[in-house]
């Protein structure tokens, strides 16, 4: 036999408490699910620079919240021409092609030049010294194969909700990428 | 006479308020504008001083400019009758001294280089072979390269020999006029003191100089090298620097030609410019500086790398220099000033 609805829409104390308990339970579950989902999203996506959009503006060196930027120059060795005159390493008008400080383009001497065989040299980045200024990236892209490019190093990046560099990036080169594929690497010179 | 401390009337009051608001607004706008422009990049890679040429060094002026019939130009050459042969796309086009279109040769693939012999025979370099035409455009022969990876980027035709620069295999092939390979020039060979060509981008060129030697650009070493037809290295010159007297970037020069008196004309990319050196390599003057090729210069400042820019040059019997801009697809005719 069906229970009769309360007259004039009124509820009994028991019904009121039961409904209240259901509401609280649903609300709690919703909050927990929301918090879980938010945490999951935060961990699954990280910031990265699209090298094809990077304008080498210098903001990566100056805008990061870290004292030394989380952005570093990286080198695609498969793309590199191993040039004797690397325009990412040397000033446009070097006195001579040696590693003397006055010939080097990098403000922190973060690029190491190693002889391979005549006339090839290998260029590697010392990330402890690199400040992510992109000066070498511009030199390499302007005259060379573009094997030097910037990437956010995730062992340093705080993964801020709002990246301070992304906010000022004129090329809109910053984007969120899945944590499973945290780098956008160059594989060809184009 | 107004009292000393008279209160503003309504009109005066609104006027003062409006002026004050305008001044504040202008100041605020200027500040906001300054913020919007941002500060200059303290790490800028500045090559602006190399992109303007000292006018005193420029010895030539542009007489005229012709568009070429097809896109994707690569090289040009001068024939015995001073006609200009331009390879662009799948075609080789002949242009008269006044820019009138003449013979057009359709090829099976993109034309990479061209040379014309004294007898009028036309040699068209495709990526992996050479096609030979008579002076009227009739196909005479097809010369295969010895290597399937060949990438011909320069040709020079002499009386009995044709020299083909293979940018991928780093060698200049010497063909006889029957298409048989008679020698290989420029391969790394310590015993002959030949250092080998370094060609990071596909621009290896060869010319036959009036002194009887070949001149070949070695872009990765930033120099021009002189070889005998048998492959002996006789000398080299060139300095790696963006300054006007040297060759800029990773790999220059990319093209060569010679004036009748033996001086060498060089072409560069990156900072696109055409310059003249003595036969022994002393810098002499500028034919056209970087400011003459703004679109070409921009090809290397874009997000892409610098393999899309480039220029080539040829010289006619009057000493006029023809410059092919492969970005704007036109030929500039340059005449010595004065």
C-alpha cells in the first residue's frame, strides 16, 4: 500500500533528516571527485615550448619565476651540421674561430665546443650555465640548420598554473603538453 | 576686475576638469604604450650593422629587373651570344639581353643548374643526372651520375669538358663531351693535400676561370678553392666572418662567376650580398648589398631555417652582372657605376 504524500507539501522529521543526509553525502562525493579530478589534471599536463613558434625574444631568460629560468637551450644533434663556424656559438664577426671568450656569443659561456675531426666540431649545452636567453638559438636558426632550440626542463619547472613566461610570450609558443610526452623536440631542420 | 579668490563658475570648472582629465589620460596612454612595446631584448642577436653596406663600397647600380617565367629558380648562366639561361622549376628559360623570353626547355624534374658551351650546347643539371640539348633546344643526350644520391648544384662547360658539382657527394665530376666521367675533383685526399668540400646546404658551384683553373666554392670552409682540371688543389682564399670582406654564416659563398679580367664574383645567403674579389682573393667591392635583397634576407629570419634563401650571378661580355634572386624570382641587371 502506497504511503500518502504529506498534506500541503509538508515533510516529516524523518523524511527531512533522510533527505538532508542524502544531500550531504552527494555533496561530499562531488567535492571529493572534483578535488581528485583537479589534482589529476594538474599532474597530467605540463608546460612546453613549441620550437616552431619560438621567436627567440629573450623573455624566457627574464620572465620565469625561478631565479634561473627553467627554460634551457637543447641541441638536436641529428639536425646539427657540426659547423666549424657555428653561428650559435660565435659572434658574427669573430676574431678567429677559437673558444676565446671574445669570440663566444653565449653570455654565460654555456656552449662547449669540442673538436671531432677536420673541420667538424660538436656543440653541447651546459645547463647549469644556460639561462635560456635564446641568443644562440637565433644565431643557429638565422644561418644554420636550427638544431639549437629552447625547451622547458621539467626537473626545474614548477609547472605554475599560470606560467609567467607564457603570459608574455609574443609568439604564443607555450602550451600544455601531456606529461607522458613532456618535450617538443626537433627532428628535422624544417 | 576679478576678485582675488573668486570661485570658478560652472563653465570654468568643467573646462579645468576636462583639461586635467585630458592631461592625465595622455600621460597614462603614453605609459601604457611604453609597457605594451615591452623592453628591448637584452640578448638580441644583432647583425644590423652587416645588413647595411657602406655606400663607398658599392661599385654597381641596378639598371633593370626582370621577372623570370617560373618559380623555384636555382641558377643562371650566360651563353656565347650573351643570352641568359635561367633554371627555375622544371624549366630552363632563355632570356635576351633585353629580357625578352626565348627558348624554353621543359625537363622531367626540377632544374638545379645550367651551363652553356661556346658552341651553344646547353647542359641542364637535374638532381641526379645531366641532360644535354643543342643550341635550338633539341635533346641530344642524358648523362647519368655514378651515384644515385647525387645532387648536382653547379655546372661549368668548357671546350672539351663539362664539370658538374655534386653537393651531396662532395665532389666535382669531370665529364668529357660524350658524357664519360674523366675525373673527380675535390674529394678529401690527404696525399694530394685536398681537404674536401663541406657543403651543409645544397650550394656547391664550379666555374672555369680564364687562368685555366677551376674555381669551386667550399662553403663550409668559407673559401674559394682553385683546382686544375686533374684535381690538384692550387690555392684557396676566404675568411669566415659576417664583415663585408669575408663570408658569413655557416656556409658561404654559395655561387661564383668571373669577370672577363679574372676577378671573382661571389654570392652569399643569410646576409644576401654579391661581392667582387681579385683573382687571388682580395676583397674589392660590392655589387649589391644585403639591403638590395630584403625578401631574401627575410628568408633566414623567418621561423624556418636558412635553406630557402639564396642568389646566383652571371656576367656577360660587357661586364654587366646578372643577379638571380631565388626568393623574389627575378633577375637584376647590374652595371658598373660611372
